[in-house]
């Protein structure tokens, strides 16, 4: 028997200031970010890895990287692309202080 076809990997588009954003992350969050993005790339539906939220950049899917850090992204279905909007602390993504 042959295996079912694997889904085509999603392309990822990162913001222009991506290096600046990731340099500010603690090492454990950077490791988690790599894992989450790799999982989303090979997922049939990357939207399932986040929740639809309002961010200071508009509505986007947001994945929790740890208690304080988030990854905001959109899925461009027609282009088969994940558009990363922002990775950072809760206030950097949502534009407000955490309620925790």
C-alpha cells in the first residue's frame, strides 16, 4: 500500500524587523518559536495552532509560546503562506498589559 500524500508545506513570510524581534526573545522562547513554526509549516491547517484574537496589528491568529510570549500570524490560504505579524511579549503583541 502507498502512503497518503503529504500536505504541501506552507511558505512563511516574516516581517522586515524579524531579526530585531527574535533577538529580544529568551532562549527557551526562541526554541519554542522554532518548534511552533516548524509544526505550522507541515500542518494541513496552521490556523489550528492559534486562536483568533485582536492584536495591536489587527485581528490575527495568536499562538502562545509561554506564559508571557506570543506569536501573531495570519494564514493566506490562496497563496499557501503563513504571514508572521509579530513575535514578542504580551504587551508587544496585544498592545496592553497582561491581566495575569
